[in-house]
C-alpha cells in the first residue's frame, strides 16, 4: 500500500475527525470568540503539537503501552478529566464574575480589554492547548488504532507515522485557523457582556460534560 495511494482516504478521515466536537473544538471556539484570532493561534499550535507527539508515541509503541496498561490509562484519564473540569469551572467563574459588571461595561473585563502585547499570554494559550491534547488518553488509543490502517506491511512504522502526522497537523491547523478567523470576525458581537456570559456558560457546560464523558466512557 503506497503512501500516496492512501493519502486521499487519510485526508478525508482527518477532516471528518477534525470536524467532530470535542475539547479541542470547544477550546478553539471559546478563545476565538472572546479573545480574537491572534490569541487563538498559540492554542491551535499547542493542540497540534499534542497531536503530533501522540502520533509519534503511537509510531514508537508508547501508545500501545497506554492502551494496554489499565493503571497508566486511568492516570491519564483522571488527569485529563481534571484539567477539563478546571477549564469548565473557570468559564463558569467568568460568568459569575461578569454578571456583577454593568451591561455596557466591557472595559472592566480583562478578556475584552486590549493590554500590552507580551509573550506570556501566548505561552499560556499554547500550554493550555498542549495540555488538553496530551491529557487525553483517547487520543493515544485512537492514534494506535488509526495510523496502522495507512501503513503498508514492511514500511518503516515510525518514519511513515511521522509523515502522516505532519499531513494531519498541517490539515488540522489550516482548518482550525480558518474556523478561528471566521469566529473572530464576529468577535465584537461575542464580546458583548450578555453574549459573552452565554458563550462562557455554554463552553463551561460542554467542557464539564466532556470531562464526565472522559471519566465514564470505557476505553
């Protein structure tokens, strides 16, 4: 099975996977709506680095260890769910905090106030995206099951996985950045206090639900 032969099927599968709802999509939509396009770029890059690392781990056989080890899987599962709960609670805390602001007062909200451009927010956004992806054991199991279908018998597993992962990362990055740009265009509307509160509430609820699903769904 030649790599070029399987690329169309691989790209189609990646597009369908990328469009499915999950923690990554919730994180991108929230950040693009409330922080704008530029602030979303580090989040997307962090998410995609996490995907690439899991893909390499799958190629190296580490993901197989995660899939086989009940204890290791459970540790990553609880860690990932705890991080999603943290993000969800943070969104709901923002809802409660902004409820105390006047409806026309957006200046008091740090998420809508342009401040000095520093590297720290970008680093935090990158780390958040990376943590969401790394702390997801489903990603490890999925990579272990997904990539071998597109690797020919006898082909170098790690090298082929690395190439396929680059294709996936490039495709998802373009898709997620296009989505972020589209959402960010309506940023002024999203940053209205009432709309922002609703957005935070929806995002917080989705993240908490995803955390519950991560904990309760058997692997």
